């Protein structure tokens, strides 16, 4: 299960989202798909659950969705922006 950390501030910008990590002052700009991943991670989700939701909302294959989601999760976990929860 994955959930976003609470130590950030965000603001909508056109179709995207600007996020500032208040612990390290890092700035991120998310496009519309990444923004949706971030929004969905407000509550704990599995990678499969996250991909299922995204595939319902965007036209993408399961393989492409999983690859993109894992890239996003890896990057934001490394940055301390998401947390991997114990079952």
C-alpha cells in the first residue's frame, strides 16, 4: 500500500499541479496524469488499485500504466514524498 506524505504544499496550475516539499524545499510540477496519481494517493492504494483507477480514467494499456506508475512512485519515494505502508 502506498500513500503520499503530508509534508507538502500544492497549488493547481492549468492542467497540472505544483508541489513544494516543505521538508527539503524541493519543487515539482506534475502534468495532468501525474497530478491524478498524486490525488489518488491521498488515501492508501496498492499499485494495482492505482493502475485500475487510472486505466478507467485515461486510455492506456495495463503494461504502460504499470511502468509509468512505478517510475512515478520510485521517484517520489526517493524524494520522501510518498510512503510505502506495511500490510
